[in-house]
């Protein structure tokens, strides 16, 4: 079974893809915590929320929906998808360079 990346390629590409995965994971985790109505006074929840807010600063409130959960899913979800797409595109391109 392959990991999706060639061995012997540029390791920077794998790092960029991994960072994109982590960014998307944080954004997805915040969406999940929001939808499950997690306690925002909890330190972990507050950390995830603050990090997700920073990561999605450009996409939050890009679209206006009547329901708050729709704004959260679309705003943070869009950022997650863009980070995954761009991070993996750059990572894959760097992997193929060598």
C-alpha cells in the first residue's frame, strides 16, 4: 500500500501537504465542535476556535446565510477545502520536481 507520495522525492512537498492536512483538520474539528455545541469555556475548545478563526479569517462571513450553523460550515469548510487543495497541489508538484 502506498502513502500517496513517492519516496525519494522532495521532502518539502510532503511537509507542505502535511501542514495543509493539519490546518484542514483544525477547521473541520471546529465545525464539528460548533455543531455539537461544545462548551466554549473549555480550554481545548477555545484553542481550536481561536486557531480556526485565524485560519479562516479570509473566508469567514464571505457568504451570508440566515442560520449560524450554515455560516460556520460554509465559512470554515471553504477554508479547509482551499487549504487541502492548494497544499496538496503545491506538495505534489514539489514531490515530482526531483
